[in-house]
């Protein structure tokens, strides 16, 4: 709410441009990358590959953020998705 009450003196056009480019290309790239497995391995096997995103996100959280993952935590992540 401080943003609304203080007012905006100037919105940088360069920032708006990059925000727009990121929004448009992010959606297109995400859609394209979700269709690549279907073309590569077929429609029957592609969902199995796309559902491994939960395992990869948990693994990256442990490696990059230095988190700890227990068996119960891993089960909660996999069953929650």
C-alpha cells in the first residue's frame, strides 16, 4: 500500500520492456519445453517424465540451498504433487 500512497514519479520504460519480454518468452518457452518430451518419447511415456519435476526440484533444493531432506519429507513432496 505504500506504493499506491507514495505515487510513482516515473516508470522506467526499459524495465517495462524486459518485464514484457520475460513474460511473453517465459510462457512460450514453458509450453515448448513441455511439448518436447511428447515428440521425443511419445504420448504414453511423456507424463512419466514430466512428473519427475517434483523429484528434481527437491534434489535441487537440497544441493543449491543446502537443505536437509528426510524420508518423510520426500514422501510428502512426492505425494503432494
